[in-house]
């Protein structure tokens, strides 16, 4: 299969859409982010990247706490709004039902069915962005997205972002069991 060099702008497809919350200048603030990932198991660490001038980045640096809120497709309008307006101009928390866990400066979004509060453990300053790495202090889920005590992605109904077309997408069909469907290739090697 032939490949064509299309430049250097590489996006990971797809990117999970979340809302990051913190307290900035003493007030709750939220922003939409799609550059987020789990980066360690024990301790549980999550990384999120955002621009150097983001109001939320300022708050994370001030408080050393933040939340990661996983919305369902039902919250797409709220999530997009939080990506369109800036916290230094608009109080986005007016549109959010806030709750807190054990970390006072990591406000969470009650509308999001899955949320996590994090303590900042490391900040990496990149040329145009910060990479914030936080240790998860608590995870909160609504019963409606649980099956047998576990998160059920079909009930969570998260959505993702693709770039450069800047589109939100819901998840599609299940492909198969992880750490299992590749066994056919192992058997063919034997």
C-alpha cells in the first residue's frame, strides 16, 4: 500500500472530549479539552495539555488541583460552549451544576456522568502548551452508566473530536475483545 507524506501535523484519531475544571482566581472555571490521556496505572495519573495562556492553566498552576469530566453526547452543547468562550471573560460555571469531592479546588460537573478529581504532580512546559500530569484522587460515576459495578461505555456514550475537520463524533460499533482478537495471529505463527 503506497503512502504519501502529508506533512508534520499529526493528530491522534480520535481524541476523547472532556471538560477540565479548576479554581482560577478563587472562582470555578471549566474548559473543553481533547488532548487528554491516562499515563500511568499505579499511582493513577492523567495528563491533559492546554495552551499557555488558558485561564484554566492559570488556575491549575494556582491551586495544583483539577478535574477531568467525561461528558456524554447529551452534554455536547455545554461542552462546545465551554470551548468557545474564555474564562477570563465569561463565568462558565453559571451553566454548570458544580459538585466537589475531597479536593476543594477541583470542581466537577454534575451533568457529566463520569468525573475525576486530580492533584497536580508535574507540569511540563512545551513551546505553546502546558502538559499537566495529575494523580487521580477520586473517581465519581452515576449509577446509570454502570453495569456490574463497571463503567459501561455504551451507557456512558462519550464523544470524540477529530481534527483538522473539527468535528465531534459518537462512538461506533464494538470491534472485539482487547488482548484477545489478536490470538488468531499467534496461532497462525505456531
